[in-house]
């Protein structure tokens, strides 16, 4: 359902969850089992950039509600295949709502005329089946607009996530976490954020841990030695040494969170074939570009004649 007041420059609408990059208005009718969580994206427009307060009413249901503000990020479209460029040699880029920030109170920031909210509504296990009226009120600059919908509770009970026989495997990007929160990688402030991420992943049945050798899966940016997950140093005699401290702590904390059924090691062979290390001779981060099984590649990983990677031997 769409509701707008042209004289106030305000408009609110439910959006279909499937394609936020190409928004389609939803009818505002949401169906779910008892104990199921519904994700409801909402787009709010106004002539003002002021903050927006949100209030919700759904008489007779009393669901658990978590609010998020969705921020837009630059994304590109590769037609479903990594590396498939468009005709002009570049991927098509667009700003799309993607990054969800939890809100301690349902209030959208004062930053733009178009704002996105995400409502996570968990239907109680004890709820009665039937239709419940949903009303969401947006207040801005002493003006209000109300968006109405219907929540249909079905005569079924959804199992808890931890009771379902499936496992997730979302890749983790530890350095991106540090960059996002503006903290130094592998400091205590970073580890605390990582612990939060591990707990969130565990809550959706994540059981696999992503391990990066350098700092991210694509290592396109030069960073100092202490920001590598595995700190690689080339000594003056051209041999390599490895400090696994960050990796060991990363694995230990993930194991404590219950994620360690499988470890996925990425970027043994980076996409750009660039390998980074700290060079003792020059006291700088250096790069070599080497293909798989080349002499430089084998030296970097200290491979034996059998092809085993000594870097990962205990």
C-alpha cells in the first residue's frame, strides 16, 4: 500500500524484498508462520532531510520487532558472472539500498530526502492465526504520515533456526569489518567487532570460517605488515617467514562461537596474481606477481616437491 501527501512532500511505501535495486511497490500484505520472522523493506521520501521517528501498531499480535536503517552503496552488475564486462568495458554501476544498520530506537537519520527502513517482525509462537491490521506512522517536522498493511498469521509453526538441518557459508572479510568501524585491524576493538560478527553468523547456522592469507580476498590495496592475517616476511637471505598470531586468534574466537566445522582458505592464488610481503632488506611492503606453481610462487609458499604447502604445516 502506498500513501502520500503531495503538499507535505512525504511518501511512504512498502517495497518488495526481492529486488531493492529496482524497487517495486508491495501491496502491504505479509504472510508468515508462527515463530517466523518477516522482513519488510520500507521506502520513505520527503522534501526535508530531517530525522524521521517511527511508531508501529498491530493490535492483538505483539510481535518482536527489530528496526534497521538501510544505507545505499555503490554496486555493479556483472550479469551473474564475475568478470563479465559490459560492451563499453565497464560494469554498470548503481546506488542500491544494501547496508543495514541496527537501530536502538526506530528513528531514521537526518541525512537525505529518501530514506530506507527495514522492519524485522518475528511472529510469536503463541499467536493466533488470522489477519492483523498493521499501521506504521512516520513523523517528521511535526508532520505525520501513516502506512497501512495486513499481517496474515498462518496455522503453522516455523522451527527455530538452530533446529533446522542446514548450514550457511557466508564469506567473512575481517579487514572490511575494521575499515567499516574505523578501528585498527587486529586490535582489541577489532576483535570485539569480530566476536559480534561471529555471534550473528552463528545465529543463522554458519559453520564455515573464511581464512585470508593477506588482508582480504582480493588484496588490491597495499597495507602495513601488521594488518595481514598471516604476516609474511622475506628475510635478507630471500627466505620467507610467517607469523600466524592473527590467524590463530581468529580461528580460536570463531571456534568459541561455534563456527569451526570447516575452514575455507581463500587467495592462495589471488585474482590479480599479486603476493604481498614485508621485505627486510628495504624495510618496505613488496609485491611479486606470480602464476600458480611458478618458481616465485613455490618460493613464497615454500612448497615441497610433492606440492604440499609448508606454510600450513603445524
